[in-house]
């Protein structure tokens, strides 16, 4: 049985929250959650209980979200002008 450290669970929840904000196009909230997300990433990376394999997978999910965010921003900017 794998026990996931709390720092990694926090990061997972934050990633899911960011994912929903991107889908809902809540730009102001995305800006706010980014600071928290970077803090949570640093905490998870420094956690001595971390699982490197699982953490890398989670970080891959965060990177994919930023790719989606980039695409969403480009699409949204086209609607502005």
C-alpha cells in the first residue's frame, strides 16, 4: 500500500482546482491560485517523505495544465479584439 504524503495531496488538490478554474475561464482566480500552487510545489519537492515517482507524475499533470492554460488564454485573447 502506498501512502501519499500530505504535501503531495495538497498539490493534487491544487492542480484539480486549477484545472476547474481553467475550464470555467475564471482568470482572476487563476492568478491567485498560481502563487499557492508554486508554494505547494516547493513544499512537495522539499518534503523528505515524498515519492519521487509520484511527484514527477503530479508535476507532469501541472505542466499539462499550463499547456491547456496557454491555449485557453490564446483563445480568450482572440475574443477580445
